[in-house]
């Protein structure tokens, strides 16, 4: 998906695999049945095979050459009442970045709704009110619904989130779109759902982990609609599916591996994604070819 803030990394690895892609590509929805970014299986939309009950999450790659808008996503209750949709909690694994780049995540201590709203009315720069985290390859962040945030420039990450496309932009760096118009904002809705409590915006609640790639295994996220773990596979093993009620997704971040199940073998390379049916809770065999680093979502 082309974005005004998109980068070059997605285009490069997609071009190596199939077809031509124009710059700038901001997002690639790798595992998705959401209408805003349907994934394809044999050129057929994935939602023709799978229901939202089996796949209540989606997986994206996001690549930036500029800051994303300062934004927030609603929780399930607000989204259902106002958008007839589930909310949007998400998490990020940093795959690459330039030095000193980072993300804006959570409101700084002492910032009240009244103070923030006044700054909006005064057309102030709003990034001054958010915590900024410099990032490195392998860092992990959990972003609960209601957390104000923005991915900074020159960051490449994998995002796992609820199956929702709802975003409320509150400020867009005074940027103009391709038609030389200000991008649409959703200030009222954003103010409705932003969480200002200091305990909510504390780093512990955002579960920031440094360099998960240095570990052999890490439990990353536990949400009612998705669970995320990191694995560094160095040996052959038989693996149980994470969840026997949902589709299980594997995202290869480094290396190569083969996956065997029911006499079928699939070769997986860097940036490939695979879906496993929930009934395959036993008997999935993984053969690591050169130390494969994988996100397992279920």
C-alpha cells in the first residue's frame, strides 16, 4: 500500500520475489482478511477461505521514510458503539532502523486532556507531549488501544494487531497530501479515546523489550485475539500449534526453514508468511536450514 510517508525496503524485497512495486510503499498486509488490505492466496482473497473467527488478527510490514501521524486507536467498546467494529490493540517488532530513529509512544507524565486539547486548538506541535523511544533492531513494543503514538521516520517493523482498520489522527506534522491538502484529522474521536493516566502510559504497561533476537525464545504478547512469541530455530523439531481455535501465522524474519505437515513440505525464506490451520495442533515439523528467526502468532 503506497503511503505519503512510505520507504523503500518493502519494494526491494517484494521486487525480488514477484513483480514490480512503485515507491513509496508504506505497508504490506501479509496476513489479513480485512477489506482495507486483503491478502491473496493463489490470487484469491484470503477472506474467501477464512472467517474472522479463525483469523481475528492481521500482520503487516511497515516501512517509513517520514513520521506517521500522531494517532490513537479505540478499544473494543468504543469501536463497537461508534464504528461497528472491534478496536485495535497492536504490537511492534523493530526489524531495521537508522541511528537515533525511534517511535513516539504514550503521553508524558502530567499531560492532562485539557492541556492537550488546548495545544490542539492553538495549533501547537504535539510531539512535545509524547514519550520518544530510540529503537534498535529486535526491540518489541506493545501498544494497547487508547495509547497515543506515532512511528518515526526511517523505521522498518512488523506489526501484529486486531483485525481493525480504525485510526484517529490527531496531528500530522502540518503535512499536506498529494493534492496539496491537509490530511484529514479525527480530533474529537481521538480525544474521546486517548488514555491520559500516568500508569497507563508507563513503560511497563507498554512492555518494551530490547533485542529479542538475542534470545532463543521470547513470550511477547498475550491478547484475547492474538498471542505472539519469538523463536530462534537452530535445530529440527516437532512443534505444537499455539492455538487450536485460530489460524496460526509464522513470519520468517531471518534465515530459511522448511515446514512439514500432513505429508506436505513448504520452504520458507526471509519475509515469507505462512498460515497453519488450527486443527494442526500436533505434527507440525520445522527444519531450520541456517538458524531461522520467526514470529509465531496464534
